[in-house]
């Protein structure tokens, strides 16, 4: 793979949750290309097995349910058996759910009783989205950071543009990602005396398997939502996953970002800076 620059990560043993997804799968490949030993964790074992096989001997695939602490503890033991104690954790598990998504952007556009309004959102869906984004980060950090307290380490969370400004239709996901950013700052303060840095990357808009249907119609034409996104993005394009790698490698390298903690780095083509006028 082509990297924007290369750093020496031969001393890093990395655990990455959500590594079966597009973003964290690419993160796994980039870190391994810089010499890190990488454990790809995901509830979808087939996805991380394919990723680990592609990387080779510096990678191991581990099935992990990040909402189940026993599963996380078991995953940690598997990683330690393969590579040793983890000193770099990436909390990439997360996502949205249709049960927590409204059909329309505002109540003014809801004359039809069949429309899924805010008032029809399922409590189970809201809780699931919060758990998938917040509880996973909490539990995985609780398990993997315990050893880092003795040795120092690095934690990277994946936030979102939703943390800066909530997007229409997805109230739970927006609030949950705001929580991820806040939790990042809390952890940075809490762990600073132990030499553990905690930061986050907040991606803007990227086309992934999870959101492709929201951004493009079946015939490949852009949806109305895509039009709104690009109109509010000064660079007038979606990001490529490779656009995230510079921030990743900078935050991964203790020599380059050793005094950076509690930061949430937007990689968004200017979306978070644009007021619309």
C-alpha cells in the first residue's frame, strides 16, 4: 500500500477493534507496513481473517464481541499469546442502526402516519447505538489499558463529524460520537500521569459499506443527502480512506506527537469549519 510517509513502529503491539470495517482495516495495513504487530479484532471473524492473511506474519485475527467483557478479556489473552502485551489500542468499533434513524429530517416533513418519526424511534435501537459506540470504547479500554498504566501507551478513538455538529435523521449516533470525543478527553486527563496518550480522529464523509446506500442510488447517481454533504464541504468531495493515514501515523509515532493528548483531529475537507455562508 502507498503511505503518505513512514514511521518506525517496530516497538508497537496494536489491538484494533472494528478491524473488519473499511477504515480500521486500512489502519491495520498501514500500521503493519510501518513494522507494528497488529491484532485485528471484530465480531465478524471472516472479515478480520481475510485482513490478517493479507498482512501476513505481523497480524493476527481475533474474534471479539466488544459489548461482552468476557469476550474482550479472551481476545486480550489471544493477542498476548501471539505478540505480547498491547501498547497501542485503537477503538474503532462503532456504527449506527436503522432503529435509531428517523425517515425525515424535520417534523415539518411528516404528514404520513407510516413515516418513522422521532417519537417512533425504538428505545432498544437508541441503547444499541450508544452501546456500540460508547460502551465498547469503555469496556475495551478498561481491559487493554490496565497493563499500559505500568508501561505507558497510546490509545486512539474514532470519533466523527457528528461530534461537532449533529446530522439530521441520526440523533443517537450523533450524540454517541459526541460522547466518544468527550470520553477521549476524559481518558487523556485520567491517564496522563501513567504516560498514556489518548486522542481521536474525527473523519468527515467517506464512502463505506455502511453508508453507501445513503450516499448513492442503486443506479450510481448521488442521493440528495450527498448533494447536501458536498455543498457543505469546502473541498467539494468525499474523502478517500488513505486521507486518514497521515493523522493516524502522526498520532501513532511517539516521537512526532509525544506531547499530544486529548486532541480530536478532524479530517473532513473543511466540513467542520464551514458555516454555510
